[in-house]
């Protein structure tokens, strides 16, 4: 379970970094780690992070790269007169290939009139995610969250937010857990269209016998749903 917790924590950090709420479904997350987990634990991770599919992989280079800069306090005394060359050379590297070389040989080696040999202590290394992906990593585990959201996923996120608002209204109105309700939406055609497309799923989650649009009941509130204002009202059946 320690590995599961570690992956979930990193996944949440990725969500926070990309400003994507946990109620917004994500299509894919990729994990590179020493411990591949069974389906039971993968399902826990998917559920905790609201990710459709978690894939374990030995290589995250499709989603990340590395940026190298000289560690001046060690490189300066050894190769001070070559510093400009070193900075330019490191900036031009293929980050993933350079990391492979560093791990395989223990150093990056260049020629500038003399051999320049840079070990890990001579380098400032940062992992940089490619556009559309957010990465959180340490020496053991790398988590890559795919932040590309399809229209379908975005609509699912809106629907989940509406469910949350209705559940809050049920609680604030002191409805019993098993009370059936009717829900009405007004003031925002976009939200209304999304809700009606997902009517059955939303109704099941909030115990609504019906969801209607263009009207309002006595218990009503204007909500901000992912930047869209909509009035939601409920009544007990």
C-alpha cells in the first residue's frame, strides 16, 4: 500500500500543478516505478485520482525530457575557461539521450581542446514535461498525468460538478438520504444541454425522479459550475 499512496500523492500533485479538479475525469496516467502493481491496486489508484486508465511503463520519455545545466561550484574550478562551451553544449542536448548516457557511463563527455567529463554532481538536472502532460517524480517513481481533455471528458467534469451542487442542496435542505427529488435548471443553456445528455446518470446519483430545464422551484440557488453560472433548484417529491 505504500507504493499506492506514493503514486496517489504524486498524482494529486500533478492535478494541483495543472489546476484540474479531482471531479474532472482524466483519460490516462502513466507510472514508472520499481514495483508494478496488480489490478486491485490499480483500480484503487484510478478511483482515488478519477483517472480512466493507469498504465505502468518502463519508459516515460514520450512525455518528459531532461534539461541540463552546469553546477558552477564544481564545474567552475575544473573547467572555468570552457564554461561558455559547456553551457551551450548542455543546452543543445537531447535530454533523454543525455540521461541515458549519464546513467550508463556515469558522466557526459565532451571535447573542447581537452576532455570535459561531467558527472552527476557537476550537473543541475531538471525534468521537463512535454506540453499536455504534467510530471511528478523522485528517484524511485515517476507519475505522468495526461492533461489533454476531450470534449467528452469535459462534459463528464461538468456533470460531476452539477451532481456535487445538487447533493449540497439536498443536505442544506435537510432532505433525508432516501428522499426522491425533482431537479430544475435555468439560466444556462450549455449546462442544461450537458445535464440532459447525462440525465440518467445524474438522476441516479442524486435520487431525482426527473430533471427539467427552463423553470425553477422554491429551493433555488445560482451556482458557478466550472466558470459557468447556472441556477439549480430542487423539490422533494
